[in-house]
C-alpha cells in the first residue's frame, strides 16, 4: 500500500507526456494519474495530432488515430500541470520552450552557523576526552 504524500511535496518533479491521448492498452491511465497526484507530481501533457484523426500505415497495418485532447486536459488538470496542443514541429518547439522556462532553479541561501558551532563543540569535547585519557587531566 502506498503512503499518501501531500500535494506539492515533490514540486520539482514533473512528467512531460507527449501523446495523442488515445488509450490503446488495457490499463486505465487515470490510475497512474492518481498515483502521480498522490505524490505531488505534476504532468504536463502535449497533444500530438488532430481531432479529425489520420490513418497511418505501420508495417503493413493501417491504424486510425486521432487526438483525444479532453483526456490529456483532464490528466493535466488533475495533477496541477498544463495542456499544450501541437499541430506541427514549429509549434512543438515553441511548447518545449514554454515548458523549459517554467522550470527555473533559484538559489537559496542556507545559514551554516549552527553547523559550524556543532562541529566546533564536538571537536572541543573530543579534545577534552583525549586529554583526559592520555594525560589524566583536562586541559
């Protein structure tokens, strides 16, 4: 059984899902979305294709595929991500540019005085114990 992690715990963890949104496998995609949501992972969805669809010839098989934007929007909304629609390569490049700028690393200053004080106190105690052990007295 998984442990629930409050939303936003893993703010820096995201998934970029590039898909037409059609589920052609047996598992329910919303079960995976729930697992991501429980852990605070955001999913940014990028829809590829058109809602009118297209028939593709793959290794002698013809496969009809079409964009299911509603499913991709739902996935993004449930996890706190965003949906983007890509109709061609230039649009996809622009989308990746937008997503890339959404993840900004900002430096934060951390106070180290307490760490140095604890190390200094540890060295003082270790020195006193060593002095007592070898000389039989404290310095």
